[in-house]
């Protein structure tokens, strides 16, 4: 069965500091992994995805994530937080042949000036 | 732009009334989805469609039905709305046939059942 755990429902960082949002997954087969961002009152926008190519995936807005099979993790990072990064972030997993994404419960990122 | 529009964007309805939410897409996606978003639960799948007239249940399908008579339209119906169905509903569509393809989302429909 597929599932995703996001550690920390709220994360606060100072502007310019490292952003680290944690995601661990459970999957019985090699997964596809996604990070989405949601700004207030908007839909979800894809940040990046892992589809079994390079384990370090670069996305939009300076974000990147690394797939670590041994740790079943897909943590999202950004070297320097910007005020515009304040949003809710969702990690999601899918398996080959599956028709659906399974989402984590989300992490709300606050950026402190 | 994923070409997915939802209507209505905001609705307040009374308990026991039927409600239909509409999703329209312009990219000829085969797969379409309805999710609900609630605090502490993330997004949960209600129903999805893998073609015209082909639908299947998701993890929270009780109290909901769907229909897809055309590729571009996917309707979600609450037969008799309850307060527990107050939520934000998102329509989504998948870019391609494989599980690694991106799922794109609409802007959401805020439903309040009073």
C-alpha cells in the first residue's frame, strides 16, 4: 500500500535560511514521487517530481528534492528562503500502474522577515 | 495553465439539498479526478474517471456520485448534502497514461453546507 508521511505540519524559517521539508513514503514497488505547492485560495501547483531518473530532482522556484531509497525519503530543500515561498507544501506518491496520487497531510511554511 | 476550470467556485447550501460541482478541461486528458481537502487530512480522492462513462471510487466516495458523458466534463454530485461535506473540492486531470505523469489541478470549489 502506498502512503506518505510529512513530518511537521508547520515549519518556520527566517528569510535567507535553508528550507527543509520532510517526506517519507511507503510503497511496495518503485514509486513516483511529487511535491506540490499551494498558495492561499489556489489550487496545487507541481514543484517537482521523481520518476526513476536522476535521484536529485530540481524544480521550480529554486527547490530541489533527493530520492533516497534506503531511507524511503524525498525531502524538499531550498538553500535560501524567500518571503514568496510561504505556502503549504504537499508530498505525494504514486506507483506504476496506479491511477491515483496519495498525498501527505501537508506542511505549512512560514517565512519570517 | 492546466486548462481546468471548476464551477461554482463558492457555494453555500442547506443540509439535505443536492449539489453538483462541475469540472471542465480543455487539454483532452483521459484521466480526471475529484479530491476534497480538509485540515489535517491533506487531499483525499473521492472518485476518478479513466474515460468517458468509466469511473471508479476513491477512498472517501460515500455520499458522492460522479458522471462523465464527455471527455472534457466531469461532474461531482452530492445527492443530499451534509455538514461533513463542507470542504474544498479540487478537480484534477492527468497529463498522460502512465502513473509518472503529472496530475494538474483546478482552482478549487469552496462548499459550505449549513
